[in-house]
């Protein structure tokens, strides 16, 4: 009999213990606190928001005050209802009210699990306690961070190198960051934020700002890898990142004559061969260089080679161009434009060509003049005596 009584007593005690302390919730005097998500993960500097239901199961109005126990040092909280901060809440009999419980997690915090309790103290012996478990998922720091999405870019010397960066203010205050770059002399550096050119940006606590950086290499830069440090700084904090620009070389081509003389003469209906020099004036190899000419109407231009497969930096090659003037070309100066072009660079040379009439026309003119003179002489001799 004693054993049966003991067993029954233990069972009742376990049931009572489960009812009042199940899931870690303690309640008494007809007062209960409830929220569906009492264990959340958070990053440093964020705010946790819990919607908590306060249930009054009594047959009379319950005046409830709130407190928080076990909150880590440096953390703070607010309790509000209908948008107002509250210190006390009155709940009708057999009714419930909702409150908002917000926890502000500091920026400087260790990665760990943190436990604390929301306490509700009502009229008489009414009492409720709701435990919370918060997981801080990363180590918090009181500093600024500058990260670059792709810090290494490659291009030729005439290219603009564009980088995308994100600046994060992980301090507790609004910060205005001055932006600077440690580029060598001759480099162009431009910071942009929100579509505008900027030299500084202002960021709220815990917020971020997207920044783009455009780098323009100086003229005649050599092929190499260049490192450009950038910095965002205030009086109290700063962040740095390093950009890398890989210059594959500069592209340049020129077309001219061996002596630099861009003029010649030609007889109408005849040909004239012109020697042209195509030179790689850049620091990178040029491939597939096409040679062409823009001539006056009815003129013709032919090359011994219409293209050059490759041309190393600093090298040059000779190309012969043959110009043909039409038979009816009028004496005067004409312009023919020679062009050397690749996918990366091009060059034009305006060539002045003076057209002279054929010597046969000169001979024919002299013969005509002699015939006219002879005819006049004959007329005077024949009819002059009459």
C-alpha cells in the first residue's frame, strides 16, 4: 500500500513539474508568457525582436510589470505595446495582450550562446518567466571593414580598371569616411557611390555602402603587375584593402614612309609605287594588322601585302603600295589615306599625290601649235602679195 502511494505521489509530482516547468517556462497565479520562437541566431550589431503573448487566466484584472534577468553586459532591451514603451500592462480577466520584446546585441561581442529570461510579475502571486536562448553566429568587432569583390584585374595600358568594394561600419556611431588611394604618380583614381563621384561617404552604425573604384594607368606604362592600396578612414577608425592591376602592355601602331615624306607625283593613266613602313609603337605584340587605302574616285590602290600576321613591340615592316591614276585625271593635288589597323589600335597617313598630264599631250600640243604657225605662214606667203 505504501509503495502504491509513493508511486502515485511521484507520478503526480512529475506531472505537476512538467506542467509548470515544461520547456523551461515557469508560470504561477494564472499568468503565462508565450512566444513561438524563443531561440534565434543573430550577428553582432543586430536587433532581436520577439512578439510575446501575455495570458491572464484569472477572473480579475491583472496589472503586470516586466523585467529581464541574465542579460549579458552591454546588451539592452525595450518592451513596447502598440508602438509605446511600457512599464506596466493591465490585462482583463481571462484575456491576453501582446507585447514586443526587443534585444539590441552590441557590435563588440563574442561568438557564443547566451541565455536570459523575461520576467512578468502580476497582482498577488501571479508570476511568469520566459527563457530565451540567443546564438551569436560570428565574432563581433568594434571596427570598420573594407572588402573588394575582385581585387585582381588584367587589361592593357589603355584600359580602365573598375573594382567593386563594400565598406561596413561596425562601430556604434555614424561615421564619415575619407576615401584615398596610394597610387603611383600618373595613375587616375576615381571613387563612386550611389552613382556619383565622391571623396567621402557617410555610413550609419552597422550599415554598409557599396563603392566602385576606377583606375586609369598613366601613358606609356610598362607591362607589369601594379599594387594600389586604398583606404577609408575617420578620426577613430579606418579600413584598408589592396587592388592589383595587371598591365599586359600598351597598343600602338603607325604607318608612314621610310623618310617620313607623305607626298609624291603621278602621271594620269600611270602607276606610282610608294614604300610604306608599319611600326608597332606599343609594348604589346600586335596581331592581324590590316593595310588599306582610301583613294579619290576611279583611282586604284594595291598592296604587295594587305595584312601583317604579327608585329612585335618596337618592330616595323615594309609594305609596297601601288597607286594608279585614271587616264582622265585632271592635273592637281589629290589625297590618298593609308590605314594600318588592328583590333586594339589604328593609324592613318594622309598622302598627297600631284597629278601631271602625260608628255604625249605636251608633244601633241606642240605639234598643233607648229601646224597653226605653218598654216598662218602659208596664208601670208600665198595671199600676202595680192
